[in-house]
C-alpha cells in the first residue's frame, strides 16, 4: 500500500514537473499537503473498497440455496446460516425460521395456512415475544457447493413479521454439513 501511495505521489509530481528525472531527484514542486492528501485519499478509498469486498466474501460464505417442497410443489429459496438459531420443536426437530412473504410468493397464502401443524412460542434477540407457525416440508434440499443434502426431518417456523435479512430463511446450524 505504501508503494502504491508513493508511486501515485511520484506520478503527480512528474505531471507537475514534466520530467521524470526532476520528479525523482529534484525538490518537490508541490506543497507537501498535496501528496499527503493524495496519499490519504488513496488509502481510505482502497481500505473502503477492500473492506467491502471482504465483508461480501465473508457474508456469502453463510448464504445457501435451498429447495423446499410442500404438497408436491417445490420452490427455490435463499437461506442464511444463523448460528444463533437454536430452535427445536417438541419432537426435537430443528426449526428453520422462514418469512411468510417468501412462502406466499412461492406457494400461495391458502396453501401455506392449510399446512400449519402447530405453533412455537419464541423470544427474539431483541426481547420481543412471538409465535412461529410450524410446517413440516415434504422435502428440504440444501445446496452446499457441489453437494446436495436432503432432509425430511426439519420444521419450517413461519414468521409473519419477517426479519431484517434479505434472505428467505434463517437456517439452523445443525443441518449444515449433514
């Protein structure tokens, strides 16, 4: 990074002087604040761009493609691995918290409400209490790289209010790598 900033400052000095030898060996013709400002702008821009790329790469490691089958109809959705999702139903099946709006788009509201098999009382991270509608899918496929994991022993916990993530569901950590 230091070399890039120094090279950029040398280039600006070369543009100002018009001669590479004078830019390298002569006294700087620009006030010291100009190369410093260029260096600072380069540093902060590079740090922002590289930081955003790292966050995007890290975030994508937790996003999975899934396929949910209900009453013989399948829909592809996006799931986010939520290490804080430790919900299980009364039978011990992991609950995958799913947005009602995502299921409605894929299957229709009537279809979804006709499949509700129970409720689960929950407390969210922010302390609010609520209930999830429980639906047992016919099949649940999780695509992890080139591997496809098939599950029939999970529950969808349908969240009416949704949640603040862009994905359709919060995956239970017990199903990853299964």
